């Protein structure tokens, strides 16, 4: 079909295809893992690709650092892991959108 209605139908089909691909990419992200670390691995926080924290590991050496230092290490590991998860999300969604920035879809 040519003309404005044909173009509109084509755009709608493309949008639905992209929406499905984004849903699949989001589901796949839930199964991917990234780890944030601090203190040379003394603290590790595991995240899924969606940015949800899953597990925290603190080495025995970190316990000896004192409460304030350990809290700082945990916070640094969380920030590191969140940044890695964000980069992974951006990469996966960029693969789907062809690099288009579509606010609200990530």
C-alpha cells in the first residue's frame, strides 16, 4: 500500500517490532550478571543487567578494615556495579534501537 496510510502502517509495524525486541532485550538483561568491586576485590556486589543487586560478598580482610572503611568499600562496590549494569543496559538497548536515544524505554 502506498501513500500516507501505507507509510503509517509500515511505521506501526516497525514500532511493534522494536517494542517486541526491547522486551526481549530487557528479559535477557535479567539473566546477565555484572559485578562491582572495591578494595581489590575485598568487597564484591553482583547485579543483574537491569541493575538489581543480587549478592554481596565481603572478604575476611575487609572486616579488619574497620566499620567506616568497610561501609565505604561496600558503597564503592555498589556504585561500580550500578555503573557497569547501566553501561550493559545502554549497550543492549542501543543494539535494539540502532543507537537512537528513546527516553523512558530503558
